[in-house]
């Protein structure tokens, strides 16, 4: 078979699926893909935001639904394969839980985190694989991980687990389907200045928000927060031909957060 080395920007038949497309990194990725000569299938459960991006970008097809639902994923796959050749699939959709010690999190909340952040990405990847294999031309899958996949953060056990699981699952996909020209990789951001960050900062008030931001930035050698488009550009690279031999990897986009050593106790 002919193994694709990545989607082509000049091919109007190419389709890129983006879940969690209506906000944050997903929205930035959708916007970046929409600038290319491809069809973007934008998936999100927020109907209002999804409708908004639908009016902003050309060659965009919106699909509303919860990505933890098999029914939603089946609809997405049908729309994507009908629209053209699926060249890439980006799983950005996730929920951010309220931090709490594991003992204080009810089973229903733990289940929701894992079903959306881990199982949702898994069943979406299954749909992507089916479409790519049927087309017989390879393609690229990019899953959104986090610095939470490699470090334990107090109050974030289920979220940490979900992101670690995504990285492990992505490596399995890369190993099992790499010979078919299908690449699977992860992008792992640190804290990103998405809508949630600005909303929480506004709730803190000016003085408290400034103090909190300075405290956060002490952990980031870059000296500033990451912008969503900076993660989207890495996703774009992993989808394309320039990353044709990158498979089963996680690219960390954290401004040096994970490289920074904490105070030594030697």
C-alpha cells in the first residue's frame, strides 16, 4: 500500500477532525487547520460556541455531541468520511475537574473524568483508525496529553491517570498500526492561557489575580504562560509530512516547566 507521510495543505479533499473544537487548544487548532485548504470537522458538546466558530471559518463542518458517547463518535466518523479523505484526527476534548483529594471524589465524578478524558479519546481513536485503514493511505492521530501524565499533582489523581493512560494508549496504537502508514503521537502542554484561566483570574480580583499569576510563573522558565496557538502549531506539525517518522511519541510544550528542578533538600 501507499503510505501517506502526512496531510497535504493543498489537497481540498483532506479532512481533519478536531474534538473539543469550540474552545481552548481545540479552538486554536481548528482555526489553524481552517486556514489550510482542508475540510475541518469540528466536534464539541457546547452548541453555542460550536455555532460561533461555524460562522467564523470556511470549510468547517460542525458536529455537536459528547465524545464519550459511541453514538457521537459514529456520527463524527460518518460526517468525516463523507466529507473527503480523513488525513488527520486530533483528540482535544476533555473536562477539567475541580481539584480534590482522591478520598473525597465520588465514584460518579471519577467515572466522568475517565469516560471523557480517557475512554472518549480511545473510542475516537478507534473511529479514526477504522477510517484511515479503510482509505488505505495512512494518516496521523494526535492526542492531547498533559504534564499531568508524568507527575503527580495533589488533588488531580483521576486527571493525572487519564492523561497517563492516553500516552500509553497512543504508544500502543503507534506500535500496532505504524506499518499501515498510521502515526499516533501526543502533545503534552503545561498550563495554557485558555478561557478557563482568564475566567478564574477575573473571579480572583485584580490584586489576587496578579499575585497568583506571578506565583505560577515562577514554575515556568519561559516567564509567561503558553498561548493555545503555540500548542496548535505543534499539533499541526505532528499531522504533517515534516513529522513523517515521528510515531508513538509525546511532545511536551510547557516552557520548561518539567525541566525545572525544585529546591534541593540535599
